[in-house]
C-alpha cells in the first residue's frame, strides 16, 4: 500500500507545493493550537490512535466485516487540492497504515482546482475527492453528475481557525475600516466567486444588514495579496496562512477578524465519492473508517494534546506543515472527528446562491449529501467526544 501512496506523493509534493505555496490552510493566528486543549483531561489515546477523547476502540475492532484470506486489496484513487492542513486526515490515514488495515491501497492524486476534480469524479477516474463546496457542486447535479458529499473535510466550529479577514494597514490604523460596516464600497479580495468563502463573507455581512453587493469583489489568489495590499489596489480581503501572518508581520495589512469568530460552523471543505464508488458499500465504508481514524489522530494532536509532536512530524514529512514556528503561533482548522457535514450550512449556502442566480435550478440536499457511510463507520469506531464539534449541526 505504501508503495502506491509514496509513488503518487512524489508527484504531489512537487505539484502540491507549487499549487499551495506550501500553505497549510486555515490559521487565523488567534490562539496557538496547543492552548486549545479541552478543560477536562483527555481519557488518553485510543488503541489505534483513533479514539481520541471518545471511548477507546477495542483492539482492531474497527475493521470491516471479515474478508476472505488473500483477497487482493481494493485500489482507491483519491484526488486532493494542495498540501494543506485540511488534507491531514487523508495523509495521516495513509502514513499510519489505516487504509491498509481496511484492505485498501490509495493513490493520492493532486489536482490544481476543484473544476478539474468534478469531471474526474463523474467518470470515476478518481473514486474520492475533497474540495470546497460551492455553486459548481450544486450545479453538477443538474448536469447528471451524481457524486455524493459523504463527510466533512474542513470546517470552522468555535475554537478552530479559518480564513482571516485582513484590512489594509493604513486604513485600519486610521480608523477607516475597523468594523464590518466599514466595508461598504471597499474593494474586497476573494479567491473565487460563487465559492464557500463568498458565502462566508455573505454570512458576516448579513450580521450588519449588508450583502456582497455592497462590497466590490475582486478575484485574487492568496499569493497575490501582498502585492495588491502593498500597491493599494485592495482594501480588504480573506487571506489564508501563511499569507495572513506574512501580511501582518510586514505591516501591510491588519487582521480584522477570523472567519470562525462571528459566523462559526461554516462548512469550508467536504469529502466526495463518485457515484460508482458510493454504490460499492463495502469498500466505501472501509475507506471512511480509515479516513476518520486519520481525522481523529489530527484532533487528538491539536485539540487534546495527544501524540502532538509525532503527528506534526508526520505532517512535516508529507509537506502539509512547512513552517513549525507559524503553526505554534496560529490556530488550526477544524476536521470533524464525528465525520458529518453541517447540512444546515450547506442548505443555507445553496439558498444564497439560488437567490443570487448562480444556481439556476434548486436541488434537494438529500440528492447531494449521503451520511450513511459516516454512520456505518461510526458504528464500528464509536463516537468521539470532541471538545470542539459540540454544536448540534455536527451531530445526527
């Protein structure tokens, strides 16, 4: 199994670093991750490093139903976008042999954008993919693409960190932009229109009676933000790490707020199955078991302080973490150890884009989201008592 993973990783390290500029997504620099441990001491590591603060799993009791001896492993191709922290669950599961435990080999295949991943899932070129929800995800259903959203990949409950809303330093220091209300008429940078980040912006503006129509939006990549702020063509923007910290350190921009602070529990990224893979209940469930074990290792490390250094070393090895000093200064994104997506947030996102006109024909959320694979995995793994994912929107 590891031979397949490593062969693909040699490609992904080169391409993923170029795509992501070595970033690990979603640090608001609000609070170091090591300070985010729960108030009560954790119950201790699980038997396989996957139980976290939940009930310890019985030794190897998480395996799928017994498979005949010498059965060849199922090969699953997994698409991912960049070497970013929201992919930590995938990489930890691969590096620690959780897929192999479940009789699965994985090929990790880098993509340079979500639009390229959609047709690959539609044709079953890849069986699993991860990316941000947005208009393209909903409109794909109208084109007959029946890929399924099956699990959380990244999200923003309280206690985590996400994109930072940055304001040009001179405007912040001079008092021109110190509140959300001050964004009216100001040029705002966003990496992609009709994306989850646009909806997150809309959620924040709604708190003060505004909409994105009140704020001129400009599409800019994360890496273009320093130049845009420095030459004063941009007044505010969402920024991901490490660019957000770089902007603050160079006194180019100031942090107004984190995306999780006033509109928490956003569903920023999801895991998807191709229609064909979703129809294969046994391997699809075993894949989910392995993935959630990786996600629980992540939560153990960054929110319960269990095996933190060991987990960081694994993520440094694969290139997900490239700046340890920045990691210690900033927070980390939420990966739900219970697996479920925030259906309420996805519905609100859908409704927003219907009103905007980007989704021309409403779709039923049940046609897109399938919770059954997470439910089946939890039946074997048990429930993880997360100090972070406590809100009812993350439960079923």
